[in-house]
C-alpha cells in the first residue's frame, strides 16, 4: 500500500513539474514583441516638409514617439517638394529604400506597389478596424490597388472655387451651381473690367489641376481608370479633347486674363487677394493663406459647378492627398506600422492640422478645434464624396503628365485641343510599350 502511494505521489509530482515547464513560455508573437521592445531599432523616414511651420511639427512628433518608445530611433530626412520628387524617382528605379517614405497618392503610390517597393498594409488595417475606419474613404481608397492598400494617407487636399465676396457683392453675382451659370458669371465679370479667374501657368503644374478636374467631370470613370493605368492607357476617347477644349475656351474667352504663360500661381494668387481677379481654383491645404492675404471674412468658396449631361462622376472630388508607405524591404514592418498609427492617431492628426495647417485625412478630423470655419465646412461637404480625382501630375505616369502639361501650355498659346491630345496619346503609347 505504501509502495503504491509513493508511486502515485511521484506521478503527481512529475505531472506538476511538466505543467510548470509547459505553461511558462510565451507564444511566438509574445517572444517577438518582447525582443522588439528590448532591441535598439532604427528606422529611416523620408518626409517632405523642411520649411516652417511644418518642419517643427514633424520634428516634435518624431521626438514624442521616440520618448514613448525609448528603444526606437526615427532618422527623419525632411526635403523640399522638388528634391523629394528626384529622390522618389531614384527609389522607383532601384535606389536604396528608406523604411518609411512619403508619396503623393494615386499613380505614384501605384507605381511603387507595382514595382514591389511598397509593403501591402492591408493585413494591418484589417487587424485594426478602428484604425482603418478612421480615414476618409475617398483618401484611403486612393491608396488601394486591387483591394490591397499600400499607403496610409495623412494629408488631404480638396479643390474648390474660391471667390472674392466684395467683388461678388458689388457685381450682384450669385454663386453658380452649374457650369453654364459659372460661364455666365465669368462673362459678367469680364464685362465689368474684373478678371474672372486668377490663373497663371508659367509653371505648368497649375494647368494639371484644371484638366484633372475636367477629366473627372467629363469622362466616364471606367475610361479614366483604363487610361490612367500606364499598361493600358490610350487616351483615345473623344471626351479628352472636349475636356481640353473646355479648358482652352476659358482662356480664349478672356476669363483667365492676359499672358497666362508668363505668370505663375503665386503671382495670380496675390492678384486674387487684392481683388484684381474674382475667382481662383484652390485646394483646402492653402485656405489659410487667404486668411493671411485678405482676411477670412473677405472670401468664400463653392463646389466645382456641376456639368449637366457630362459623362463623369459627380461623386468624385478633385484634389489629392499625401501618404506614407512602408518599404517592402523594411526589417521591422510592425514598428513602422506602429509609427504610422501614432502619426495618424486622432491626437496627432488634430495637432498636425492645428500646428502646421496641413489638413489631415481622418473622417471628421477637420473640426472647430483645429481648423477655420471655412475648412470645417469644406470637409463636411467632402465626406459625401466617394473618390478623389488626383492632381493630374500625380494621377498618371510621370512622362505622360509632363507631356500633358507641356502641351496644355502650348494650347494656351494656340495649339488645338486635338493636337494636345495627339501629343498625350503618343506619350501614352511609348509608356505602354515600355511596360511590356
């Protein structure tokens, strides 16, 4: 009996010892998290805002993240708008990849995705539905390709027509709802000696805002999707010629004023501010500039007028965004995503908009606590849109965009709309051939 009792006790002790050994180890994920929390990690971060007040905000944000995560260093390189375009071109062609990098949304993000340079962030978004659902759908969708999301939007820009309230009041003008009403307003302004629309194109990117917006309104969405893809683009639909002609007509009728190719955007922005022009096509990220130039009470905005009978999608808003991508070769993708979650959290998005003036991309992220009344109203309107028609120089492949802008500039000096599109078609054919 005693022998049996001893055997039973020995068996129980063995089972208990085995249980202690088998329950203490953490799972693989736990061990990985513990390792990452102890290891000294450095991530490189390529960003686009070296000037104030933007630079200080991003510098402070990075410092705060590092303070909360003592083992993580974010090595941020903040370069100018033009410099980052060169750097991104080098990256796209096989250069060294930063762990996290900024890009404009649309075709530029898609180019990195197609080239295998961007990490598919879909699993991280699906794992954290709260994070995924925090963004304005139009801007998150703009970084999604074939159901996979490759970039996280942090800045949003939406196009509206700004108008000088004093000029409209003096000329007894109503805000136009349709394109025909818009043209009538322009004609009445011209008749009274006021330049209807502030426009300058010595730097031809500004024309790309106009034609990108007109394409979205006048061309079927399926056609745009096919032609904006460098592997299938042809730009053969007659609607493209009509969109260019609509743009050129504004110039030939005198609504843009004189010598538009000898003025730049910043010059005509000042002209609008002092009342020499009554209307300007502008994006929300620059709204606060007009508060400084002319006072918040002296300007207003209205939606791009509806083009009745046009084939485009009125649920699409002209504009664009900026987003952060994670390199497909990043050694610590979980840490990179952690940083992006921090930077796009409600607290940091509020601060970004309030401290730097850069509108964030969160749903309901523009509010009276961080933005002007005009911005709040503009973004409330924007929540009804389902898609963003990117600035043209971001929506199509770079060489096509360059040809589009050069030919539009020539169009303002007399080249026909048909010949403008012949140039674009030729560029698209060359790009498509290079994709094979």
